[in-house]
């Protein structure tokens, strides 16, 4: 009786997943969000190096009279250019205090940024860009481990016999992760919200990405993350658009989250999103790479060079599309019909490069556990088929997975010793 | 140029109350040149109007000035060198003058800084003083910071302090709430051991301070 019931449940689950898998999301809307963000510029004022102050027990960058003075300068610049000063955020890693200003309708943000850049107090100014995540979660379901593409393609169970990404800090710069999800609750080390004016509970994209990277293993629930031993830094820089499933971010929220990730010692930074090139974000990515952090980004085939930050030197660009991989010289990872965590404690099927990038971030966490002090990102080994050889990547060996005894723990363990 | 005015329930310098543990007003100026040169000055007065305390109400307590240079080391790190002057007259049971000029050098990484200071001929001619401190702050939310300070002061040469101890420590733990043009700080400040057994001017205190930035 129980066997029959299990059979019907499995069949129902498979049908449900197939139905969801065929429901690929179309181009996300969120145009209203774009319009609001597109009418803003970022203005960078030079941030002096922090130094002694005679004010007793003086403190950090975000306070004090000098910061107020910079705000006064920003205020004056905004008035002189007919803009509205919204807020500011110090970025000491880049050496600037970043102010965000609203450009009146009918005025071009690009022109406003160009005019502001000519002011002698301004390091540079740029229009606020919009970034989109590269994947959409579908309705909740109850997936199983064996349905995870990486379970077979990357032999996750075998890999986890030698590494789980134990205590590797992975920054997920994304929408709000469901911190109460039973497959994620123990995995989140730090939570920070850098989004202004878009308060939200748990959101689909961030929760899905986090699950692919680090869902709890062996808890008899849902899925297994690629790096179940990793510790997540849940950094909300994106938000789900009110008028659809699209998840968007802007330059300042991303810069704040990146700055936090770098400052707090992330070892892997996952950016499952794309958009246009940006100088502020580029400087932060350069600092992350100089500190030996691994940055993984999704690739958008519709944008030139796969979009930014995937196109930035040193960033590992990942797609779920084998054809696009050849064109853009990026890496191919599982990103289609992937079961992962969903807000509210459930699971769902997801598609897109976002989740392919999340797989690679998890894999980088596994490799980092083996070599935590490396100054360079682990080298991704590829198969003739174009996919990633997860085993060879983790073991840092040029030998293909089939030749290095994946699935044979005794041999695997012997090879695993550096 | 930055200008700020502040009101504090007790103005403290390295654990020592400058205002006889009473409210005080301060005015501070600061300037940063793009070359890395910076300077600042401040004055401190008792806020007598808050608690009419006899003839010392509203009295001028002292001033400070500093001039320095800060250079970047990359990735948010910087080094720092300069001189500062502190001059205060404390009016307790008897008048105490706190007046010294010191040179300092330090390193700053993000919200963590460490400095070493050297003051010749202080507290008296022929006796020098060294001070070292670590300051830290942690922003745990957009407008909230935790702050911390640990300092150690040592007399170099001359006759020992009254209690015979060459070292004196001071510490501060606080929380700060930022507003667009203002800030409110609440801090616990203590120092030990003092030059006298539990002198009133260095007893631990919880201090509330508000600053407005022009």
C-alpha cells in the first residue's frame, strides 16, 4: 500500500515538475522600476583618507563634520544642476563618497552626469544603471535531490565526500533570501539589506540562488546545495518588481553590497545579474579580485560581451546556454529546470544563467575549502562537451573526472590530499 | 570645511571628565585638503544654563587644535601623521591644567584605526608621556553604528604616579544613531587605574551626546 502511494506521489511530482519546467518566463517586465531608477545619477566626491580627529572618541567614515561638508557640497551641486539630492553612501574602498541625485523628467541623466563630471569637486558622475537577474523562479513544488542537474552532471554526492565548502564565506548579492527556509536557515551567517524604498519579505530569486549554492545536506528536505558547508552572506541589493516576476537592482545598491562583501572578507561573491558596464562597480570588482576573492556572474546573451559584470576581466562568466558559451568564451553550468528553495519554505523549478552562476559559486566554494589561502581564483576545468568538470576543478587536476576516480571514495580521498 | 556643534552630558578626554561630570557644549571645525593635509580646532565650555551650578556655570573650559597629513595605502587603508594641542583647565576642588602638545602616527583600515602619540614635557617638564589607542566602529544598520575605543597612557621617566603605576587605561563602548545632519551617541566610558583611588573626574560614566553638522 505504502509502496503504491509512494509511486503515485513520485509520478505526481514528476508531472508537476515537468509542467513547471515548460513554463519558462518571458522577458521580465518591471519597466516602471526601470523608469524611476533611470532618472537618477551617482555623483562621486573624493573621500579623504580617514585620520585622527581631536573630537574625543571620533569614529568612522559615515559620520562627522567632514562628511556633512561633503553633503553640503553635494547639496550645492544638486541645486546648481537642477537636481534633487536623495542620499549618500561612503565607499572608502574606492575612496569616494557616493551621492545619488534625481534628474527631473525631460532631462537626460547622461547629460547631467557629464555636466557634473566637469565640476572640480567631483571625481566622476554616472547615470544609475539597472541590472537584471538572469532567471525566474516558477511556482513552488517538492523536488528531490536526484532531480538536481548537478547531482548527476557534477556527481555532487561524490564531491561532498571530500569537500562541502566548509566555512567558506559566499556573498550572495541578490534579492531577499528567505532566512527561515528549513533548507537555508542554518546556512546564513550575515544578513544586510542595501535596498532603499523597496521593503520586502523573502523574494524568489535570492532564495533560489542561495539554495543552489548552499542548501542544507542530509536534512531529509528538498535539495542539496553545491556547497552545503558554506556560510552565506545574504546581501540584498535587488528587489522583485511590483508589476511582475522581474528582479532588478541598481548601481548604488550593488555597490553598497559589493563594498560590504569585500570589507567583510567574502571568499566568493555571486552576482547572478547583468547590465551595462559601470565604473564604480568595476573599481570594486578590481579590489575584490586584488584581494583574491572569486567573483562569479551570470551572462546575458542579449547584451554585448554577455553584459556586465560578466564581461569584466577576472570575473567568471557563466551561462546555461551551450551555444552562447562558445560565443562568449564563458563557462557552461546547469541552469535549466533546476529545483531549488523558494520563499515560504517550499521548493520550485527555476531556469536561467542566474542559477548556472550559482552552481559555479558553489563549486568555487568547494575549491576554496581545499585551498583557502590562494590568491588566485581556482581554475575551472572543462570537458570536451563544454561543461565544467567539477571533480577536476575541485582537485585542481588536469585529469578528466572519469579518470580521477569520481565515485570511488577511497581513490578520491587519496587524490584529495594536496 | 566641516562645522559642528555638540551638547554632551559629560565631556571626556581619555576617560577623564573635562566638565566636572556636567553637561558641556562644544564647537568643532575641520578641514580636509585634497592633497591629504587636514586640520581642525575645537572649543569646549560648560553648559551652565542647563544646571545653574554656581560661579562655574557656562565657563570656558578649553580648546584643541590639530594639523596632520593622511596618505592612502590602497583598498581603504591609510597612514596618518600629525601634531595636536590640547589645553583645558579643570575646576574641581582645585584647578588642574591639562595642557600638552603631542605628535602622533597611525594606521587606518576601514573602520579600525590605531595611533601612537608622544607628548614631551607632559605632565611636567622633564617627564614625557606616550599614549596608544585603537578605535573601531561597526555599522550594523544603515544609520546605526557600534563604536569602541581602548587607550593606554604611560609616563616616560620622572617620578612615578601617586599610585606607583606607570600605566593607565581608558575604554569606551557606544552606540551611535545618525541623522541627515545630526548624530546622537550613547557611550559607556571608564578608565583605570586612576592617579587617585576613584577620583570623581575619572569615574565610569554613561555619556549621552548630540552633534549637529552644518
